[in-house]
C-alpha cells in the first residue's frame, strides 16, 4: 500500500479510533490572529496556536468562515464542520496572517479541522482584494492536510501512514512547496518527510491551486 493510499484509508477510521490517542482540539477565537502556523509533526492533532492581537494583522475569522460556508466549491465535510462552532463561539479553525502573494495586505492561511480531534480536513489561502473582500487563491481538502508559511512561501503537508502504523501515529508526511507567480501558487518542490529522516520524491504537477478570482 502506498503512503498516500494508506492516509486516505486511515482517515476513515479516525473518528472511531483517535479519541484514545489525543485530546479534543481547540478552535481559534472568532476574532484575532494566530502567530506562526505550526505544521503538525508526528501526531494527527494539529492544535491551533493561541490567538494574538497583531494590529493590522487581525484575522477576520467570522468573515472567512462564512465565505467557506457559502462557497459552492468547498466540500461537504468542511461545510459540515463549520456549520456551527465547536463550543461557544469557537470554530475548529487555525487562521494565521502571512505574506505569501506580494499583496499590500496580509494573506490569511486557514486550516479547518474536526472539532473532536483537530484532524486537518481543509487548507485554504485567502488574498485580500483592493475592494476589501477576500479571494480564495488556494484550496486543498485532502485528508490530514495542513498549510503553513515557510519563509514567505506556502508549505502544504499531508500526514501519511505505512501499512503497520497505528491510526494515532503516522510515520511521515508528504510535503509540497509553492511560490506565488502570475496570480496563482505554483508548486516547485515535492518530497516525503519521514519523522525519522527526510527523503526527496520526484516533483509533480501542482494541485489545489487557484487563480485569484
């Protein structure tokens, strides 16, 4: 079984088996911004970073959550998770300002996770338009996905399993690196990172990118 195939198969069992492996996740507060965007390493849980006040970097969580819920291109699993807050006013969302596209305003990386276990089910990048609203310029709804800012470039990881891995403990992740060019993200590097070592994989065509619209 390939690692990617195992990841897809493994995520189907997460809801039943993960509860014994890690505690329930927290959502980011409806208004505020997270500092860095931590890519999960060695566990299924991608616990959001604490929200911080950052002046002009304030992340409009409510607006972006509504945009995801209203977007017909967003899948049913993400919309189901965002249908209501996980607790109080908190959604299972990790949102961080980033400088990825050269825009005069910060971009926003949004990771959507399951309420109970913080399992990544969707990664998105929003770019602020001159009109003040946001364009979705990247989306990825593969299981166990997480997006982050790697020195001004977009890094997207997808945790993977070997055939003998327990559901709680993936052995590595597939990593894709993107640069912003001509109003879209272009993949320029792809490799597999083992949690014990890193190995390169052959590059492949970009996926999940969208032109600004």
